[in-house]
C-alpha cells in the first residue's frame, strides 16, 4: 500500500442545518493532474503506528514557483486511502491564527486510481513566496496481523505498508520519513540504500525508524516499504456507533445513550478458546492482545449509568463518581480476541445545567462532546458515527457547529421523532460522520435553537386537557341513566 499524504482543514463554522449534506468526494472537471505551480522545499513525514490506527503528520515548506499568486495546493493519495481517511486538519506552522484552510477530496481523472486532497489556503501566496503547512490525518484499518492466526498465549505482531517517500503531486527538494512504533521490538522492516554518510536506511533509534533524508524527487515518486512490529494489545474497531443526546427542559436533564458494534481486528486464534488458560494467564501474563475491559471517562456529575448487550443487563461494570471525576468501567461478557464481535449499549444521565444555557435573546445553546466513548491506551477507531440530538418538541431554527474536522462530516439533517405524549413530534438533529478516532473525543458539538413559550407549554396543557377530559368523560358516563323503567 502506498501511503499518501493527506491534508485538511478542520474547524467547522456555525451553519444552518439543511437536508443538503457535506460531500466527502466530488468530481472536478479540470486537468487530469494538478498544475505544477508548487515545489516542496522541505518535507518531514511522520507516521505513528503507536495506536491501533495510523496517525500521519506532514510538515512541509511549500514554495510558489509560478508567476501568478496561488491559493490551491493538492496532495496525492489512492482511492483506498481516501476511503479510510479521517480527521484531516491543516494549520500554518508559523502562524497558529491563520485559517481556516478549506479541504476537499477531488477526483481529477475518473479513470485513474489517484485522488487528491485540495487544500484552499486562507490567502493566496505570491510568486516566489513560501508557507509552512502542518497537515495531520488518520488512516483506519491500516494494519494486517502477521501471522494472521496465533495461539491464545502468543504475542501479536502487526504489519503496516507505506511509502518511504511521501507521495506528492509536486517536486520535493528534500524530505525524510519517520516511523514511530509502540515498542523497540521490530523484527522486520524494509531496508533501502542510504546516501551520504548513511549506508542504509532506515536509521533505527529505539522505537523509531528514519528513512532519509532524500534528495530531490519528482512528483508522484514512491518507495514501497513495510514494517512489522509487536502490538500485544487489542485492535479495537467500532464499525458503527449510534450516539443519542436527549434534552429535557421540564426534567432539567440531558440523557446520553451510545450503541456500539465493536470488532477486534487483530490476529485470530489458531485453536479454540481455552477458559482455563485465560484464568491462569491473569496471574503470570497480564498483558494480552484480547480486549477484556473498557473505561469511559464521563463528565463530572454524570449519574444513573447502565450497560446492556443483546442478552440484557451486564453486571460486570463499575461506576465511580465524585467531585473530580465520573468513570464507568465495563467488562464484556467474554474476552474479545481477533475476529470476535461484541455489540453493546451504555447510557447515563446528567444535569442539563452542565451543558445547556439560555441566551439574552431567549434562545438556547447546547454544548456537548461530539464523541466520548472509551479511553484506552491502545486507542480505538470508529468507521461510522451517527449523532442524534433530540431537542424538545417545538424547537426551531436549529443551527450547529463542531470542532470535529469538517472533512469527516458526511451529512446533517433535521428530522421529527414522536415520543410519549407528543403531538407534532420532537425536533432531532442528525449528524453523520466517518473515520473518527478517540484522539477526537471531547471535540465540541454546539447546537443553538429557539424554544418558544407556546412550545414549552404545549405538553403540560395537553396533559392537563387530557386529565380534564378524562374526568369530564367519567362524570358524564356516571350520570347516564341506563335503567329500564315501566310506564
């Protein structure tokens, strides 16, 4: 696999919610390749495989070599990488206040496997001018267990394929690639001829491999490489997360519920699971590639947690809450090894005053985390995420903003959901995202909406009217004379 650099701009702006959704990929009717108006004067590509997803950072000094001002920079990647790409953010390394940088995945040639990240600079660069860009992004489902099957007590090794040369749409004058690993146990990695005083690449220093520096390389140049490393931890992958946030004004409560479909993407067991060996290993081999517990740090003040799966309530959980923290610890019904799947649901309540406030104009602003989920040392990745913010009945003029990279948001919409004692139904904001990771947990989701007095009184009046109608109906029926009388 040729690892490509991908760049993105992220902080989303406050926007009206409408059925039209942000598209992650568009087809551009322009030349099949980007114009050669830039040069990468210096590029440092950092690939981190320390968690069960790949995080890549590209720090590049770009120079406008054309005679006209330029404000669009393209980055090369494959269609496969584009499908697994998430969390793209772009910053100016020397000016943190510069931005925002626009980001879009484009397909310049439908017949080619190449796709591009189009980065819109906040201001055009004049001819000969330079700018230092800092690009970060994540690649999901990036590893393959090698070997693919192991014994229950064996160590797990993963393999990751990448390019020792950072794929670029432009000529690169100087570059190097660093690979950061979870440990120094790296039995196999690709070796390349060195240059200068270095006879062979990479240079290994503890848990880091360095390929380069390389001299000038043409646009599109790649150098396939692979690294195999020890990763005796769970490779947790959430194929789907459904997160509901229900706001109650009358109850003064915000209820959270998260439904997970979790799978372990690590090495499968070569033999049947042995529970006796599993119990023994807890004493002499505490480190294991199986997933045996998860910890969910919640906001202070969270209460009434619950944990269920397809069978019912799961009692193997612990909740600790005080003035400094709220932590939910859960254990699945069984340890998860490679290829095993586990769907489950958790939920909790919190005081509305921790998330909701009223504006001077009478509207309301809800500030909640877009993503919470477990916080594990080995990390966790999310393929598909759906966040539903269920607002009170009659809420209107709904707007939202989020600090989750906009390139990961695939759609947003406003729907109506009818629940107990509703008449017109509750307003529901539905936001869908893809390819998120736990590094993005606690990113904010800010929802603003209007809630007129008439809407807030609708349900109490309906309840009052219903009760009165019941009493009147009972009184009328009680006063009916159904006896037979003789003349």
